[in-house]
């Protein structure tokens, strides 16, 4: 039910507004956040769980429930929700009949399966040998300087997160980064600055 009406939920958080607990549901494409007020913390928790259950069920239905489908299921959830919460991982374990430790271990092993909320654009700077030898450090320093964040951080407006990654398959055109799924290669400090300016200005 919820998956059909809220197809692009990126984050579900529980906050306090004055003395009321509230659930804040953020959407990828929505113009504004949708906020639902609830009086009971149990109702609030239940609401978040129902939404999560539906999203997980939909991902498992699409990819299957065998152990081999675990990574595609987790990728699907990250693509739709931006990151995997503890609640997601528990629900995936239940739906796929796996142990929570297995799901958690897999989710935290792969850097592409985010387990923390990220910005709209996730910048992944390749740290493997070819990129390291071709100036990855100066690319990273330029990004940090331009966005005023350090590695592992997200900008205050939640537009950019900056992470490192292992090889992304563009070694012959190092140094390389990914911004979400888009690769940028043969970078120089000047080139990466121009790329970032485009994102800041137009996206
Ligand atoms: S080493 Fe950076 S893309 Fe392969």
C-alpha cells in the first residue's frame, strides 16, 4: 500500500517537535517533506515499520528471497531510500529468512551499501593504486576545499556526501571519482572543480 503511494522514500526519521513525537518522511522527488504528527510513540514506531515492511517486501518480490539475492535487495533499498537503517536490515533478515548478523555483515562490508543517511549526491573518490599514483590526494583535497567538508561528511544542505571507494574500473583513466552512478575520469584539480560547480549550480 505505502510502496505504491510513496515510491521514493529516502529517509524516515523520528523527531520531537515541541512535546510531540513526529515522524518525518522525506521523498526523493517531492517538492517538500511530508510530516505526519502522531500522539503515541507506539503508533509512530508502527507506522515506520509498516512503511519499511512494504518497501522490503517489494524489493524481495523483485529479486527473490535466496541468499544470492541479498545484495540486489539491499541495493534496491539503498537506491530507493538513500541508506539502510537498522529497521531495514532487520526487516530484510525476516523477509528473506536470514540471520540479522548476516544481513548486517553484508550491508556494512560493501561501501556502496550505505548504512548512514547520505546527501543527494554521493561523491566516491577512488583510493586504489592507479588513482593514488595519479593524484587522488589532490582531487580529494580540492573537493574538500570546494564543498567545505571532510572525507566521510555531508554538506549542511545535504546535497553532497564525500566518501572514498576501492577501484571503480576506470584505472586506465585515473584518477577517477563517481558522483552517484556517474564516473568522472582523468581528473585534475581544475577539472573536478568545474564538475562540482555544475552540480552546485544546476542540480
Ligand atoms: S584504481 Fe581508481 S579506478 Fe581503478
